């Protein structure tokens, strides 16, 4: 049995899940991995692990879907579920969707300067734009080498 869900939760939502093997084997093979992935994706904003008795509904929901996605990798239905799960994680990370437990919001971590939502004096910038390629680094080094050889 996992921290947040057990295999009966998956089988109750997705009836065909039980056709992939016995519950005990599937719990060991998939539930632990799904719960770890959910924790890993949410750890930036929330203290993990979440309380397990009961776990927040959205955490349980994400775990159930992640188990099914892992069970049925590559099927058309799985692709649709994966897109929905990905969107929910984006919504949680952008704080458009917050996690609650028993009707009480769990406070997310404060936004820091290193978050992708952090802005500069020129506005917001996606961290993907912060990457520097090795070509740029080599060009900078070549420029410095040339400048020092000319001034010598």
C-alpha cells in the first residue's frame, strides 16, 4: 500500500487497470513510483510528503492518474490523461490551482527570485532564455584572447 493511494483506488477509477496484473505486484511496481513523481513535481512549492491520512484529494487524484499512465504507456487514452495531468501540474506550479486538505489550503512556498515567475527590472523572463550555449562562451573567450594579444 502506498502513502496516498492503493491499487483499489486505481482499479475503481480505471476498470481495465486490474487486467495488467495482480494488485500486490502492481502496487509495488507502480504506486511507489507514481507517488514519488507527484512528490517530486510538487516539492518545490509544498513540504512533502503530504499527510497520508487522508492525503489531499488532488494529490490522490494525480497519483491515481500517474499509476494508470505508467500502466498503459503509449495508448491513445493514456496520451489524453497525460495531457490533463501535465496541465494540472502546470496549474499547481503557476499557483492557478492550490492544494487543500479537509477544506483548508496548504500554503505553498513563497515565490523566490529563482522561480520562473520572478521578474527583473525589465519584466518577466522565462528561465529557458537564461541558457548560454558553449558557442557563445567560446566566442567570448576568443574575443578576450584576441584583445589580450593585440594589447601585448
